């Protein structure tokens, strides 16, 4: 047995290693009583056996979590805005946009979100040209003080069905009569060309596009879209079951906010939802679910989870009034939102216009409605979205060499019997960025 001297002793070199003890780790479908070692220097999870026995490293700091849960950082793949800032509203002074974007990143971590896709409802091409370059993957600096990181933009529209537009403006919706060329023209070629960061990682600015495959020209463009490392998600769509299957054959792997703004399930035409009923040996897509208790009855949430638990992803679809008091808020083109509790609607309308609750509340709603285990409740905001994005080795897990994006959770129970998971701490790239 080798003899070790603590690098953390006075005058000795620092190891930059932090060891979490007396904690329960989320690993797959299990809660595991196990220590976790991370490096604040590399921002990565490290293997304790290698650090201790091979490199003879002793942690600088040992943190006793008192039996609390240690989970990967949450991932939200549909976030339109937060705390008064909207990704799709362009100010006259673009520096104000950059400031707002950075403030969202710093604010989001308080809800446990460490990575997300800034999302753009249907807009004119000028909006995409001006602001998409600021919304691409932002984690290359690996600076914890930046807060949550963008994993790339999510463009939700404008190639969607005019009969399933929801709160999307009709005057900006488009067809793609010239196929992929129209899509390039809309979003801008530079935003769809893969770029490599300092770690030589394949990163287009746009990570996901939501569109209706039945919209003229869209289905033919799917192979070109996915060949550039962009995920094609079906949403705001009148697609039939057959059209959805054809989109999947062409490369689509995701469905945007299942049930909302799409053809409903019918016993003679199951529509988009029908592909979740295919056997385990057949391809089934990932799908987003808004579990705010407003967009969907929670029984529908549970039905979707039971149909395909490995594809189930919780999203907020949050708009910029999220995190703000009730009231009226400006939107584009002179429209306004009305925020009343958890309900957000367009002014003078019953049309739902997004979500105002944090992602952890969606987790808790699902956790209670479905009666699932804690790991099963956490997977839809960690490992499942990471796999959908092709980032399962670096995000959404606590394995060796994954990014040390962490959430410390405690458990509570209300008088009604409702169970709650509370965000106590959030760590980004190996450093604590929030403490309740």
C-alpha cells in the first residue's frame, strides 16, 4: 500500500480535487451510495481509483452531503426566454442582447439547469441573422461563472403547419418549395454549417429544428438537415402516422412538445403519437413533454411515459415572463402575454403561450403523477436529453470524464403528501455556482 502526503497540506501543491461523501448518486435507474470525485481544474468527473492509487492524489476538499441526492445538471431543450429576456426579440443595441443572454445563463442555474437550447419561435429571417450567432454552443470557455451553457439553438418554426401554429405568428410561417435551399435562406448558411470548437467537437450554431414534415418541401430537406449535425424534430404539425414514419425514415429523431399543437390521437389514424406504440425493435423517437399541469393533463404525461420511457424528455417551453410576477408582458408585433400563476396566454385569447414554471417543478409534477422512483424522475432532464443530443458521454451522467455539472437535491413532503425534490446546490464545470 503506497503512503500518501496530502497535497492540500499547508505549503503543498493543490490537487484541485473535490470529493463528495455521504451522498446518493443518480446512476441509471438506481440511487447508489457512493462517493464522487471531481476536478475544479478540468471541470470533469474523475475516477477515484485512478486519482488515488495511480496518481496518489488526495482531495483538497471533502464535502459531506448528509445523505442528499447528487444528480447530473439538468438539461432543458426548449427554453424561449427567462426572467424578462426573450431570445427572439432583437433590441436596437445588440450589446443589450448579449447582456440579457448572459444574465439568463446566470439565473437559470438556480433551478438546476446547467445546459439548455435557447429556443426561437417562428420569426422573420432578419431575426435569425441578427441573433443566432450569439446563441450557439457557449461552453468552450469552461468558465463556471458564466452559469448555464447553451448547447446550440433550437429553431421552432417557421416551417410549421398554419393550422397548428399555436402562439406562432401566421405572417412569418413559410413553406420550403425549394427544399433545403429555402431552409438555408431562412436561417442563414453560417448557422447551419458545422463548426469545430477548441476541442474539435462538431458544433453547428443550430442544434435542433422543429418543423412539420407535411409542409411542402420540408420532408425532402430532412436528410440535408441531419447531415449537418442538426436534429430534426416534428412539431406544430398535422402529420399523419404515415408521414411521421416517413420523417423518421429520413432522419427525424425527436418530437416537440408531444400532444400540443399536433394532430390528436385517433383510433383510425394515431398520428404522431402512434409511432410511440411501435415495438421495441422498431425505431421510436425521443419526445418533449410539458408537465406544467396546464398544457397537458398529468394523466396524459403518464400515458406518454408508459408508451416509451426511454424517449421521454421533460421541457419547460418557458417564455420570458418565467421568473417574473403576474401581469401583462410585451411580445412581438404589438402582442402581449398575460401571466396568471402558472398560466401564460396571449392577450384577449385563451391560446396558451408557453410555460412559466422552472424545470424542477416539471420534474416534481411527473414524479408525483407517475409514482416513479427518483432516478426515473430525473432521467427525463439528464441522461435522456443528453442522449437525444448525442452528448451522453459528457452531459447528463456522473461517469468518468463527464462534465462536472451537478445538482444537489434534498427531499421534502408537503402536508398533502406531495413529494418534492428541492435544488440545494448547483455546480458547473466543477465549481459551485448556486446554493439555496
